[in-house]
C-alpha cells in the first residue's frame, strides 16, 4: 500500500472516527498497512475489521470496511457491502 497523506492521520486524531469505509484496492492496502487488524487474520478474505490506534495517549478502537472501487462493484456485492456496513453501524449504535 501507498503511504497515507499526513493530513489523514491528523483527521483521524481530530475526529476520532468509529468507522472508516475505504474505496479502492490501493486505499484498502494502505489502511491495512497503517491500521492493521487487532486480530491475526488472512488479509485476502478480509472485508472489514477492527483496529486500534493511539490518539493523545489513549487507545482508540475503530472499524475499517474494505471495498473495491464502488463504481466497478456489481449490484449484488454493493448490497452485501451495504448490509455489512449497516451491521457495523447498528453494532456501534451510530445514527446517520
């Protein structure tokens, strides 16, 4: 994966997101590099995972959802992705 821009890390530190949705394989690879899964898993079959990072000395846990480029994903997989994201949102108790 490519290095993520410095401002991205600043945004994560400032906003403390609970969920990040990645669009495209390059972004997904970079996220796996910089925000690895908490659990030891096979990256090739991974579609979403929890990770943790230190923000101001405090451990912050967040979900990362990996997807291909949305414009190239067929309708069935778009729906599968939507169901997965909805499940994480429900689990976190987030409102849109």
